[in-house]
C-alpha cells in the first residue's frame, strides 16, 4: 500500500459544472455566462483575460478578483484550508487558477507588486503546471 505525502493535504477538486462549462465551450460570451452563473470562476477568468488583452488593466483586475473570490468560496466548501494542491488537470479548478493568474498579471500592471507576488506564489503552490498553462511569468 502506498500513501501520499502525509504532510500535505489531499488535492482539492472543485465540483463539475456541466451547464456552465457547456456554455463556455459553445462560444457563449463569458459576460453572458457570468451573468447566468455568477459563481462560475472560469467565466470571470475569461473576462479578465480578454480585458488584459485589450489593455484594460483595471477592468481585468476587477473581473479576476471576482473570479478568484468566487472560487475561494467554493474551494473552502470543498475542504481546502488555504493551502495544498489544486490540480490544473481538473477543469473545474482551472477557473480559479486562471483568475488568480489574471489577478496577478493585472496587479503587476497597475503597480500592486505585493498582490502579484502573493497570487503568483499561490498558483505555484497550488500546481506548478498552472504557472506554465496560464503563461504567468
């Protein structure tokens, strides 16, 4: 019998959201998805990423912070204690990780270096694969 790292909590996996995921996959505007599913962090992350791409750093910060906080609530309900693995490979976790990466990026662009550092560390601690997947540097 093998055991995982006994010093680290089990990985946290957010619940599947088939209806919200299907809406995103169908190409529905993330603003519409966020309006219908306001706790769906993947939609907020997509809005933040779109705002970043358009140079709208303050809007990106607001969208990303919303997605980040909505996901934190869900992570805590799923047993997360503020640390431990949040695997990128599990799609429902990607909204949280993408929102956190967008929050870090937007924070960096508006001069909030401490926020950038905190978010970047959270992503690294959650799953180093998320750093590469989100393009966070």
